[in-house]
C-alpha cells in the first residue's frame, strides 16, 4: 500500500473514531449554547408557547435584579472556599499516599469513595450530620458543653456548610489526578535533594510543586468551572422554604428557579449566558496567568 493510500486510510479511521465525540459535543454542548443565547432574547409565552421577542429586556432586567447579584456573590464565595481548600487538601493527601506505606491502596480507595457516591445519598448523610436537633455534629458540640448550631438554616454559615460538602466530595477526584502527576516525577530529583540535605518540606516546595504545576493548573481550571456551576449540592441540602436560601442559591440554582419553577425560560437563559461569559473570562485569565507559574519543562 502506498504512503498516500495509507495516509487516507488513517485519516478516514481517525474521523470515524472522532465522530462520536464530535457528535456528542455538537448535540450536548455547542447546539444548546446557541439555543440558550437565542432563547435569552425572548419572553416565554403562556404554557411555554408563543415566545415573544423582547430584545435585551431580559438582560436589562437581570442587571437590575438584586437576586442575580446576590446569587453571583454566593457563587463566587462558594468557589473561593471550595476550590483552594479542596486543591490544597488533595495535594497534601496525594503526596502522603504517593509514598510506600502499608495499606496505601485501601486509603486511596477510601478517599475516592465520595466521588462515586450518589449525590442524593451524600446530601442525605450530610443533612443528617448538620441536623440542628439530632445531628452528629451538634451532638458532639453538646458533649463538650457547647450550644447547637443551625448549620444549614443560618444565613451566615449555610453557604460555608454547603462548601464543606463540596470539598469533601471532590477531594478524592483531585487526589487521583495529583497522584498521576506525582508518579511522573523522576525519583532522581528527590535522591539528589537528600544528598544535598534538603528535608521533606523543602523537597515538596522546591521539587514537587514546580513539577506538578501543569496538573495543578488543569485541576484549578476544571474546579473553578465546576464550582461556578454548583447546583446539585445546594438544591438537595437547602429547601426552598429555608431562610438561608437567598444567601446560598447560586446562579445555576437561580436559572433553575426561573426556568423550571416560574416557567420564565427566557430570563433563565439570560442568567445562564451571564454565567457562561463569566466562566469564559475566568478561564482566559487563568490561561494568561499560567505562563507565570506553570512549569512545563
């Protein structure tokens, strides 16, 4: 077979294997994005029919809606709490579990279990832990003479309580990614550092952090995107009648509220477009900043 025919054959099979992924992206991601943008310029008619074109009216309403700004603030606060803390804990755990130790596989499995647990089951367990009357956390506080805490009904701490659940849920996934990055670091670097008298902390800061920075960049970028889209843990832990709902609802939760509870899909679409633009800006900023701290050598 000539080189030209071989090249065409490889190109053909390349497109065959790539086609399912491309179709999935188009059907599940790209087309819905344009449909959402289109929908944001309409006001939903009665019973979901007869949409009326309103131009930028939904956007004008959105920028004067205090709920949108509060939800945007809630989303940023959640991301600021969840992303750095989950990354730091995951990286430390990955470094500890990357060493030779007894039961290492068991510990890795235990830390990864929250990632494969059903979100509904996770929410039920944590709601029981946070219960103000019968929860384990308040029982422990009472046992040492402290008062009960309204973990998910106090507007001042409810978002922090939800973020803790988010941190607990993603630690295992981040840890696996960091483990993969750590195992790519040659052991010669650490042996040379031992000879030079560098301790574990110095080795971690001078060798591990720089060489694992590409993995850290990937984890940070994906976690920021996921945190900005937080919905499930808030939806399952905070009831609509909860007094803390205004201080915990995210932009995605607000989109769900307007689109599926109040049947105002046009306004809900405008909120999603706002979130999309914010995520795009944050991703561009992260890609620009990576040149200053990510080491690809």
